[in-house]
């Protein structure tokens, strides 16, 4: 049996941590792959937190840490191919990309991130700095043998803003392990109190405050709002807050299964993995029409979408789903089918590993 030694250099920030755990789980099922993990932590502590530029610039921190870990990995193994997620740790590790065939994966380009930046407390630098940043990113994309993106939205930016050839890019969303989120029993008769679920660590950026405002307008209806977040939320009637639920935990999955609607009226996101979780758990979804979200939440087919910050549209969408159980069930069923086909983590990990193996074979041929 052919063995492939693959180095996985993975950013550890926000939803990329969950993506890493899913990858580790499914890569282990491929007997042909010897995985070597380089996990690039985001935070800086101790002495590192006092070093100028290093402490404040994520690209510099990620590059230094990626180089350090790759030096360690290559002392113990001969790597056949490298997989970088995201492009951030790859920017300053390009010497490795020219030594070892490499694939870069990303959820958004820097140009797209800058467009969403105000909601991430991110500011663009002077034009000269932005020019250098763009040159460095473009050179990393050139050095990569192939590029994997989470959404067509990202692919369009690579082609338009960074001159990456269309045929060098493959869309492979991260997704979730569908089998882990499927309801253990069929949904009961859709009568009684309708439960709306929100899951988001950054409550304001994810649209939590907007959702609370919309929910108050629904108060005459028989509905509850269940919020999973680490941010402090004041007590309100029919609002339930959960601060200690862990990603992929049995308790979180049980909460998904007990609810009817998933609402994420986010102001800034690339492709939130919670939407795949909600669809797999057969919830009717309401979200915003930004970034890659419409590729999961297809308006009127797999869910309902609104413009960011549109309270009135959010109220109307939620009211329709609360009052029309047949609409909820239809959208939930279509969403479940869509993610099973396009966003299953096990299937998409196999697609990714097939691509990485082909890069090794291309190098040898």
C-alpha cells in the first residue's frame, strides 16, 4: 500500500479550530495517509506578547510559528505534500512551499476580509502596506500547486483580485459530520411553542442583538429564543442563555434537536459552520445574504435570507416560520438534503485527500 506523508499546517482561530478537529477525525480513517500536524496558535503570551510587530501582527506570528513547526516536522519525517489552512501561515513559509508540493486552503481572501473588517475590529493599513500584503499573498498563491476554497464566493475573489487561474482552484467546503447531527427520532407534530436557536461566540457581530430586537416584536406569538454564546446577556421573558456548551458536544446537539428554527442574522462571516450543523439537524434557517452564506442558505429553497441589519425583514422571516409549520418542515428537509450532498465533512475530507495525493503523484510523474 502506498503511504502519503502529509503535513497539515492549520490556523487555530475561531471556526478553524472546529475545522481542524473534523479533519483530524476523518483523516485518521484513511490508511494510506500518515498525517503530521502543525497547529498554529493565534494568541501570544508571555515574552511573545511583548515583542513589537510580532504581538500585533497575526501574519508575522503565524509565519514564524509555521516555519518553526515545519523545521521540527521535517527532522522526523520526509513530507510528500503540505496542506496550509489558511493562507496566513503560508505567507512567510514560502521557502517550504518551493521545497515540498503545497496546497493552500482558505475561507476568504484578504480583500474579502478587509471588506468585512469593521465587524472583526480589523482595519486596513496604509496603501503601501496593503500593496505589500497583496503582493505577498499573491506570491503564496503562485507558489501553491493548488488552492482549495470553502465557497464559490472565495474563488471569484481569487480570480478577480489575485489573478489566480480558475483551473487552479477547487471548491471543497469544510462541512460537518452529518451523521453526528441527524435527529435521533423524527420531529414530532409541529404544534405548541416554537423554539428559535442562535449559536455564536461574538454575539454582536453574529447579529445577536438584532435577533433579540426582532424576537421582542414576536412576543405575542408562542415562541422561545435559545441563545448559545459566551457574551453576557440580560434576563428576558422566554429567552434562555447557555454559556458553557462546547462545540460538537452531546448537550449542544440535544439543544439543536429540541429547537425548530435556527437564526443567524450575522453582519460578517465567511461560511459559518453552524449553518451546516443546523441544516444537518433539520432546522429551518434564517441568515443573511453575505459572503458564502447564500451557497448554504438558498433563499426560499433551503432557508430564508435577509440583508444585514434589516430588523423588519428578520421579524417577517421569523414570523412566517413560526406561523407556518409546513414551511418550516419543507425548508428544513431541503436544507438537510443540501448539506448531505455538498457539506458532509467525511465526504469532503476524502475529496481533499484525493487532491493532495494527486499532487504527490504529479510530482513523481
